[in-house]
C-alpha cells in the first residue's frame, strides 16, 4: 500500500558540523587580527605624520664673505639742480600764457602776461603828482634866486632869503620822492611780464587766462615752476656707521624703478657733516648728469655706495638675526639638524646684508628666517634644496 510521506534521510554526521564551525571561527579570527594590525599601522603613520608636521621647516644658508657684499644700498630723493617757483608780484588778471608744462624755456623767455588796470591808474596818478611837484619846485627855484639877488642889495633880510632857499630844497625833495614813486610803479609794471629766470623746463602751471592774480608767496600759490633738469641733485641719509667711507668725490650707482636694469653714475658733491638726532644718519648730496632727460625730479631712487671690504668678516641677511634679552644671536644647525643659537657681534649694517665680526664660521648652516620661540636643541625640518650639512671627516 502506498504512502505520501517523504523518504527518510539520515542526519549529517556531527564531525562535519564541527569542521565547518572551526573554519568559520578561523576566518573570523584572521579578519579580526588583520583589522587590528591595519588600525595599528595607520595610527603609527598618523603619529609620525603629526610629529613631522609639528616640526618647523626652515631654509638654510651659509654666511657670505663680506667682500661679496661690500656695498651699501640706500633710498635717495631726486631734486632738480635749480627749481624756481614763480609767484605774482602784482595783482590783476591773467591776460595770456605762452608756456605750458614740459615746455623748454630760456632765461628771460616770456611765460605769461598779467593785465593790471589798477596799477595803470596808479602810474597815471604818480606821474601827475610828479608834474605838480616839479612845477612847484621850479617856482620855488626862481623865487629863491630872486631873493638871493635882493639880498645883495640889502632889500631883504638874510633870514627871508634863507627861508626861500629852504622852501626850494623841500620842494626838490618832494620831486625826488615822487620821481622814485613813479619808478617804483614802472618797476612793478615790469612784473606784469612773467619770465623764466634761467634755462630749464616748465614743470608746473597753476593758472589760466582770466584768473584773478594776487600778490603771493605762500606755497601752492605759485603760477609757474621752472626747473633746471639737465643736472640733478640726489639726497641720501647715510647711517652713522658708514659715514667714514663717504667723502666728497665718492662715486655711487643710481637706479630708478621706472628704468629697470639701467644704472646712472652719481658723484658726492657735499656732506652735511652732522648726524640727525631723529634718523641717526648724515645728509649727503650727490650730482648726476641728466642731459638725456631720463631721470625725473621729485622721484625716488636707490643709491649704491661702494664700501671697503673688511677682512675676517662674514655677512648674513638681516632676517637671520635674532634679538632678545641675551643680545644679538644667530640660529644655526648642527650635523643632526638640531638648533644651536650662537651670539654674534655686529660690525656694519649695509642695508641688504649685515656684517658680523665674530660668532660665526664660514661653514655654519644658518637659518635664514628663524621662527619665534626657537631654542638650542630644538629639532627642525630642513627645506629641500637648501644648504647641505657641512662634511666632517670620519675617524
């Protein structure tokens, strides 16, 4: 007889189940150990990276021989050899101008004319007063002459004759005074023509036709400025430590920003022979030829003075110096890239470089711009491409 029940199957053996469980446990253990090792390795890498980033990165240089830095670069101010601001000497209205800025002019050349109606009337009045005084003086002269003739015949007293002579002298003095007044007004009339005082260039024009002109002399009220730019003066403040190397006739190199790569020769003309208390420098005046008109008055320039090289002196940039309570020091590195702070003695400040007379050796590795808080024994990272460590012979 048939049945709907499935056929009987025997249960799997217990040994197979045990091997499957052990396999799973072994795989889980391998995965767990691998994860722990990976995390440990990553944590070590992070610690190393954080420690490396905590160290400051520095640029290393070697001290230079002072002979290679025997120059002093200073800022200078360029001025025209002669500069004349031209003010109005009479009041009136500007009638016309004939020279604009940039116009080359000769001495005595007309720049502008001023119309002076008030001054014209003063001249007419002065001349009329002079004619009246001359008529009075002529009458007094004839009267005095007649009284002198009457005095010889005793027709008048000497007192009366002397009075007439005195009246003549007084009226002649009035004539002289009025004549001087006419000449004064005529001299003022000459100032209605504004003329160039010397050969040069008009560097400023601050008026126009019809402008009201007043007698002036205050800065900013000049009508024209004429400058002689064929030669220029250059003024430089030389630090006290370098004044002994500068004297009359010293030549210097002049550079201006508007003409890069081109230098001009300047010669020391005079020195102030005094140190300014405010700046600690001495004013030096140089002369430079400008016949080509390439240099502009009023501009700024860099003046390079040649300086005598000092023996046994090393030079470093100003950024390498550290100033603190322990004095002037320089940060160097030893063979293990550890910081060593060395006290140094300043010889001369040449602007772009600082000369040191003691404290450094030519093969020292100097930190160019040491970070704040750097101390002896600190570890640093040396930037790639900087000065290598000095070679030391082995035993």
